């Protein structure tokens, strides 16, 4: 549940910040007449993300076992690729997110209502589709038959919306650069588990070999149905009996990706370093 809460919080907060920046800019520049197209674009983006999630969940149930495992493994790999790109993209562009969105919004205002709808749709829709795909892959990897993973996502999104509203009202000040760094690092850990399970799916579909080659088996020490086994599974997608291939891809992804993500960013000048040091997102 925690892993899915983290996904909902991280992705939802990115979308909430985008919405806050767009709306605050229109209000401050006296263009409240453009708020309606923005909300339409946001609504369409949310509906698309929900539809995509439902299509993944219910559409896959009609497939054979081999087809389900193939689809699950392939989409898990895709989800890991997208979330990895997303955390690095936010790490690199968080400092310039507000000015970038302001520039796109200025251009859309000159082009008319359709451009405003498209701007809001594209800004929020990407986050929504990424969230739907990664949540689906994470829930599938957790093998949790309850509604706990879904509840975690909903709570994460609700928290993100509340934080976004507080940002907009000026009631909350946090260093978003540090927030996205820490949550991004945790998402990389979650993504490593999803990646390992995606390879396990492809092994079960007989696309990749080595399903019976276990790296280790500590099921007696950490029973999957115990409270701590369930906790490790829910947070880290931990398996007590992974295959050699799963452990290999987990380590090959997690170690270099996390090291690269947490390494200091190169900044070209003293002025840029000063800008880097200031808290990001203190003013919407």
C-alpha cells in the first residue's frame, strides 16, 4: 500500500503543481475568462487516464494466461522506463517548470480556446497516463487481492490535491527540489521491484528462460503471508524466492540508476548554483 501511496503522491503532486501554476498565472494576469478551457482540458486528461487504467485492468482479464503474463511483463518494463525518465526529467527541469509553463500558456492564450484546452490536457494527461500504467504494473507485481493498493493510490492522490491547494493558497512552503529528490529515489527502488517482477512475468510466459533457477529461497524465514512478508512485498515488491534473472536485473537497474539519480547535478556558474540552492516551488 505504501508503494502505491508514494506513486499517487508523487505523480499527483506533479500534476497538482502544474494545475496550480496554470491557474495562478491566469488569475494574476487577469485572464479568468481562460479558466474554463483549462478545466476542460484537465477534466479530459483525468478521464483519459481513468479510461486507460480500466482498459488495462479489465482488458487483460480476457486474455489467456500466457498472453496476460506477456502483456504484464512488457507493460511493466515500459512503466519502469517511463517512471525512470520522469524522475530524471523532474530532477533536471523542476527549477524551470514555472517559467516553461508560463511560456506555453502565453502562446496558447494567443492561439485561442482550443490551444488552452490542449495545453492543459497535455500538461496533465502525461502525468495521468504514466500514473495509470505504473500503478497497474505495481499492483500486479504486489499480487495483493485486496483493495489496499487502490486505496493507497487514492490516498496519495488526495494528499497531492490537498498539498496543491495549500500551495495555491500560499499556506505551505517546502523545498520541492528536496521533496522530488527523496520521493524520486524511493520510486527508483519501487521501479526496481516492478522491473524484476516484469521479467518474472516474461519467464512465466516462456519468453525468457530460467523460471526454475532460483537465486535463493527464504520463504520459511520470511513467509509471504506473514505481516512482515506482506509489508516487504507491498513496499519493495520483495519476493522470498526470486529467480537468478530477477535478482540480476534488479541489481543492474537499481545500483547505477540510484547512484546516478542521487549524484550532484553539474551547474555551470556561481549564479546558477545560487539558483539551484534556493527552495523550488515556494511561490506558485
